């Protein structure tokens, strides 16, 4: 004996209700399985990105399954054509809304993770500055794309809207071209990462300082005299700079020394090397180099090259090496000459007599 009603209309209604109920139960089951199995497995991973994505997509996925079941349940019902088209449009709008909700949530979570927990965020810099901006821009873009698709589904012409958006974007770009150029330059610094906050850099103009922050428009640099220098990002992208912190914090330091002619150069070379290694702020794993650079007017010029362990202590390292060189030269009796000038004054010649001038 069949449990379904004998009337075909009631049979279709009963099947539709059963399918609707089954889709609801299936959606709840999928949501439960997500919570019990998938999310628990994601919690065992080291990153929180998958946990947040699955939690954010859990309800939209259940709603999509229920929406599909509801759409299938009305297909067999004898509904007038006009109402059927309206229901199809309503289901399309609800489906587009669920799709937009899921994509917007996923995009927001992905950008939040990238700007707070990724390797770029741990290094600091433009990732934190650009994360909120790109999150908002991405969400607006997704909403516009889905809205255009919905308008096209209902036969609404969106060409004029697209043209208006293009013209408006062009006008904004022309009005704020310098700001946009700095923003794109900051984005290039984010991707290329020639320096990070905390690095010490030397600009093409000669300024030296530590990078404090990389912003959307400019980068802030704290100079050695404790002043804040704000540099547009386009300057850092287009001009040459030197990163003193990469690949290591050790920095080459030079010391020029002059000794008198006749001095034992082998002894001088040895004393200079010992003086450089006497400081604990000098890298002992990299032996210093002593070069004879030229023969001057009154002295032989030498160059001592050594490596300070940290660029922050370069001044102290140079000072200690100077003191050690002066002390060792004094103990060894090595003269550091200084320029002298001898002035010879010739006797004045007597002025010629007037008579001599007349005869001439």
C-alpha cells in the first residue's frame, strides 16, 4: 500500500515537501560534519587560516545546499510560467548573495591573516598598511561583479554603469596620480622587500637612518641624529639605496694612517692588524686588511680595513681601533708625521736711485 496520495497534484506536493525537508536535514548534517570532523582536523594544523576559512564557509555552504534542495523541490509543481520565472529570479538572487557572502568572508579572512600572521606581517612594513586597504577594495570588487551578474540576469543594461565607473576611475587617477604612484611604489616595496623595518639604509642623497615604518604613501626613517625623515615611496623605488643590515649587520670600516719614510712597513702592518683585533666590537672571524695606498709628499699612506660586528657600534669600534693604533705606534717608536713648511725670507734688494732711472 502506497503512503503517497492518489491525486497526482498532492503527490507532487508531497514529493516537493519531502525533498525540501531532506535538503534541510542534509544541510544540517553537512554543517554538523564540518564542526565535528573538518574543523577538528583543521585545528591540528599550525596555522589558523584554515580554521577561520572553514568556520566562515560553514553556514554559507549549508544554506547553499538547502537552497539547491528548495529549488529542486519546486520544479515538479504546476506553477504558472510568470511565477516560475519570478521564483527562478529569487533563487538566483539568493544564490548570488550566498556566493558573495562566502567570497567576501574568505577574502577578509585571507587578507587579515596575511597582514597579521604571515611572514610578511612578522617582518612588518607595508603588509599591515596595505592589508585593510586591499581587503576593502577586494570586497567592493566582489560585490560589484556579483551585482553586474544579477543585473544581467534580469536583463538590465549595465554597460552605461561600467562606462561611468571607468570614467570616474580615470578622473580619480588623474587627480591623485602622485598619491597613487606612491601607493603602487609601496606595494612594490611590499613584494620586493629590499629592506624591512629596523634595517639601516643609506639613501642616494647620503642620509643614513633606521627604517621605522613603511606606509602606503611614504616611508619613515629615523636618522642618526634622532630626527624623523619622511621619504615618498617613489623615491625609494626609483633611486639607488644601500641596505647596511643585509646580508649581515657587520659593516666595513676604514682607517687611514700615515707613517714617516724609512719606517719598517712590515712592523706597521702587523701593529695595525693587532690594533684592529684588540677591540671586541670588531669581527675577529674576518681578518683585517692593511694596504699601502700611496707615497705622499711627507709620509707613506696606509689603509686599514676591518669589519665592525654591528653597524650600530661602528663609531665605537673605530674609536677603539684609533686609540689602539696610537698607543702601539707610540710604544714601537713609529712616527706619525705631520706636514711642515720652511719659510725662507730673502734680503730686500735696494731700490734704484733716481739718477739711475734718468740715465736709463
